[in-house]
């Protein structure tokens, strides 16, 4: 099985397809600025769960974020958990700089 992940900026998401099938196997929705990419939702089609589609989406998108020198905000629980299990990507995580408190 071959998973192809591509960025579709006009849709604000990364899309995964398997073995050239036209139907989406999964996607990762994001919001992007010039300095930051926030991953807000990931979904894998029921017929493709447990096949590494989610991991392929995360790995590809984080590798591209690194190449573009973007900070990552993982508001999607899947992304946050995946990065927690792959500390080699932890350096990408956005850290708030503000010291303001109530």
C-alpha cells in the first residue's frame, strides 16, 4: 500500500490518498500564517483506519513545516499525541512568548 500526502492550500488541508484511489483516505485541516501552522482537525476514512494514514499525514506535514521554518500549534489531539510519541518533532512546537498573567 502506498500513501501519497499532498498539501492543498486552497482547502487549508493536507490530503492522503492510497494507491492512486480518487477517494480521500484522510485529511489534516490547518490554519497557516507566515510564521505558524495550526493543525486543528485530522480525519481518516473508516475503511483506512489503522493503516498509518494519520501518521503519514502528520509526518509529511511536519516535515514540510520544518522545511518552511514554521512553528507548529497542535490543537488537534491526534497531532499532539503523535508529536508526544515522536520527540524528534517537539522542537517545532509553538511556545508562547508572552509573560503576561492575570
